[in-house]
C-alpha cells in the first residue's frame, strides 16, 4: 500500500472511531460499534504494514525531518493497534465481565462505575467504607482477565521484537520510563513537605476524628470529588466560564467555527470529552454540565486538546493525519493541564467566579491541593505502569503490595493491593502521558508568566502564542516542543515548585 493511501485510510479510521465515541457520549448510540470499525481497517495494523512503514522511514533522507517523524508516528500507532488486536478476545471478555459486575447497596444493584460515583459522593465515612469494601470485592472478580490481557499485550509486543509491552510503549509514545520514574521521584520528594499538612488539614475538617490519620481508598475518592466546592461552581455557569476564559486570551468562537462546544443531555455522559472527527475542520468539545470544581476542571482539560486540534495547521493535518491522531498524546494533555491550572489562580477565580479575594484564595488553594494530589498520584502510577507492563507475573502479590505502598505514600490514602490491576488503565501509557503533560504545562506556564505577566491568561498576545503552538498539532513531542517554544527543557523541579506555590498562593 502506498504511504499516501495508507494515510487516507488512517485518517478515515480515526474519523469513524471518533464519530462512534461522540455518538455514544451524546446518547445517540448506546453501544458504540468499535469492533466493526476495527475489523474494517484491520489491514492497517498488520506486520507487513508495520514493516513497510519502517522501511519507508529508513529510505527517507534525514533532511526530511517532518516526513520521518510522521512515519515514526504511523509505525508506532500501527504497533499499538497490532498488540491491541492480538489481545482483543480477552479484552472483550474483560469488558463483558466488568459490565456484568454489580454491587448491592441500599436495595439497588450498582454498576462498578455507579458504585465509584456513589462512593465519591457519600459523606458518611462508615457507609463510604462499607460500600468501598463491597465494591473492591466485585472489582477483584475480573482480575484474572486483567492479568491475562496484560500477558497478551506482552506476548504480542515480543512478536514485534520488543522485550516487553513497556518497551513497545516507550518506542511508540516517547514514554521513557527510566527518565520519568526519576522525574516522578523528584516531584514526590519536593512536594511532600507542602502536601502532607494540607491533606491533614482537609482530613481534620472532613473526616471523623478517629479517621484523620487512618485515611483509606474510600476517603480518597471522597476527597478527589471535592463536593464542598460545588456551590462555587454551579452547572448552569460551566459553559459561560469556559467561553469567557477563552475570550480573555483572544481564543474564542468568533475566530473559529470548526470547534463545536456542546452540552450533552444524556445523564450517562459524565465528564467531558474531545472528539477529533476531522481535525482541524470538525472538532467537538462535549460535556455533561454538572456542578463542581471537578466538572469544570474536566471541561478545561478536554478543551486543551480540543483547541490544539482545532487550531492545527490545515496543511500539516491534511498531509500528515498522524499528527492530529498521534500515538503520543502528551502535548494535548499538557495544554489541558495548562488551562486547568487557572483554577489554582486566585485572581482568575475572583474574576471568573465573581467572588471576593479572600474567598477566591480559599477556592484556588482547594483546587491546587487537588491538583497536587493528582500529580502525586500520577507519579506513583508511572511506577505501576513501568513495572506491570514489564512484569512476568502481573498477579504477583509482592508486586501488588509494593505498588499499593507506593501509591499510598504518594497520595496519603491507604491503598488495597487488590485494586492494582483495576487501577491500571485499559491500555496505553496514560500515567506517563499525564506526567509528561504536566511537566510541559509547568514549563509553558512559567514561560507565559515571564513573557506576559502573572495574568497571562488575559493577554491576547499569550493567546496568539498558544495558537502558534497549537498550529503544530503533535508534530513535536513535548520534550521537543518546550525548548522550541522558548519554555526550555522539561524540569521536574519546576513542576514541583509550581505545585507548591499554587497551594499557598494569595490573590
């Protein structure tokens, strides 16, 4: 297959997948037709196709850097799709197992997803722990399938010449686990002194006295939800807040009609999503509006990638669809973290939520604590990914105990080892992608503050610089894009410092 034809098919595949995701999120189709789409485009992910892409890259002269980068991305995406296809039978069985799982609670039978949502909303600590115990027991019922899926991914990676699935991911997504593990250790060490007393303060206010020092996983879900902030973030003002933020920086709907912002009315569509139907011409930012800082932050995070795709160069996107449908999505995550960081800015909170400076400080510090918690959790999860994706035995009790201890130390909440395989993402380098995105966002935010002042988010020139970066889509990795933008190399010390400062910032 000629490379130009391969790229057209690659773009068509992603358009079909993204449309199926969008229609499911919108409630148009209760069950997305992913399997049918994957079967239709299975010829893209064969070993012959991978070999052809590798051969084309070798034959492309080194001075054609963009073409070579595109072929590298295509081959990486093909490898990821190949191993997923090899594991599809056990993946389908796991999906059925998880869908059938039910937790009995208060006369209801809750799905695993509904149980986790109920846990996060349950204010009574005793009831929360009882529900958590039942939920964990149900989650464990599918662990053999989760382990079998990891083994299938590992075996398929070895068929392609890699030592492990972790090694394949590193090549396809720039997830250098050795470097990222070292960076994660720096962030954890440098933020511990600020994080621990802040979390203890929250626990003293929100947990019973006998639970303040004995925080567990059920309390973690309750903490992450931060329902105490709901009055400050009403559902009816979510869209208006987002649009005002974009308008402040000169990035608003009047300058583009290819990014559609939509509110889903389907109650099952929790959270927010970016749907890259045909970037940059058709990108959707869709969300189910609900109250809470977590809901607002989800929308702003999804908006980072949505804007990156909507402002992508049409010429670049047309010639190299792999840069708008990349295997490495850390840049989009980074832009999401940049926009979400606004919730840790007291001045921005005061303006956009219309509250007094003292109240804005309190809200921003609460959001900053949540951001610090999530960053520390992601640092721990990088270790989980690295070890599990390379493990000979993902069922190892000693591995589960070590990972639970690492995450417990990072988050401040005791972890049940039984949740190790459940907490691992279904596929891909999600934790490493998040950490790389955070490192990029910290560098970019510091650069924007230096160039445009502490209130960079309200400067049209800062918005123009972001548009210039979005124009490159994912042509460059975050490790390349940060220096090219002027932000310098990714620095875990800078990320840690920014998290610490945000947690104590005043208006």
